[in-house]
C-alpha cells in the first residue's frame, strides 16, 4: 500500500545511476523484486499502484548493501518470525505506506524499543529509508516490499502486532475509484485478526471526505473502539512527526485528521 502519490517526488538527481544492464536482468539482484508474490494469489483490486521513478545513486547503493540485512520481499510463501526479525519480546508496529521514510525514521529514533515493519512498493523510498536507518543507527526498522494485504493474511500470525499505522494513504478521490481505498470493512477485519488486544490502529489523512469514511467504518466495526471518549477525530499525537508533505498541505489550508482506534479484546466463545 502506498501513501498519497503527491508526496512521492521522483527524487532524481544528476548523480542517479544510469548504468545499462542486459535485458531481463534485475536492477537489484539481491534487492526488492518487482512483484514478489507473483501469480501465487488471486487477482483483486489493489489500493496501491506502483510508480516508476528514478533511483538516486545513494538510494541504489543503500538497496544493494542493506536490503539483504534489513529488507524482505512479501512473497506470501512463508510465515514471518517477528522475534527473529527484531528480537524476542520486542513489540512490533506495522506501517503501511511510508513514502520517503523520513517520518518512519524519526519515530524509530524516538522509540528504539519498538520494532517498525515498514511496507511500501516505492523503490526510491525503500532505498531512502534504508539510508536513513543506517545513518541513524536505527536497528529497529525492517523494510518490506510488496502487498500489505498478503503480508497480513499470509505471513503474520494472529495477535502478533502491537500497532498499525496508515498515514496519508491514497484517497482515490474519484467516485469510481473508491473501491480501491484501503480503509474498508474487509481490511479492518483482517487487520484486527493480526493486532493484539489493546493495540492501536492509527490513520491520518488530509482528504476530509476520506477521513469521514474512515471514521464511519471504524466506528461501525465491532473489533475496534475509538480512543476518543466522545468519538470523532483525535488530536495529532506527539509521536507522529509533522512531515514536510503535511506542512505543505497545512500551508494550503488542508485539514489533517488523525483517527486512533483500539483493538477490543476478543469475545469469549
């Protein structure tokens, strides 16, 4: 799943790698694959659309060096052992769509005791986040490439996540595209099955109509309860950084809404 493409500059630079390679040879042989799940799973409407954009020399270098250490492809063929990835007893938060990774890196630096499994399909962003993690010594970040639905459904165990973050997902503003939006009842049911009781799902968007829909479907879902006692939107929590993208939106008069909903305890059989 990818955040709003408006915060996705190509980040190209004159120093970007343009070395030619034989046709059919992967750009990063030991790095993220273009379609890691392949044809193993059903075809369905996706909430993300991979975009082609240039990778800078620094991002390319980070992908080549750091992907084998901190990256993983979402192939749906094996369960993930979060204790092996992050260490035993480390709470893990899943972040779906991290853009260029600046906010993810800042949250990881401010909360080193929490593991962040950050998912996206944007290759420049993946390289940039790996770069930021190395420069900041952030051993609590892992970068996942591919479809977050397959990750949740096929690779994560029930009750394994301590939190879920979806910041500025693509609003798919045209009515005929609303079916592509991520925050829908079916997604919430899947997410709830992987969140431990008490874990918080945190969404943020600057698209007011989408925020209203998020609030409606989350309020109606039996597996979640609003952390705001009287219902409605939550103030932006201190742990969510104010990103450059968000600041530009605020300067233009956009309204950013945060929604924090808690996974309710499982019902007794």
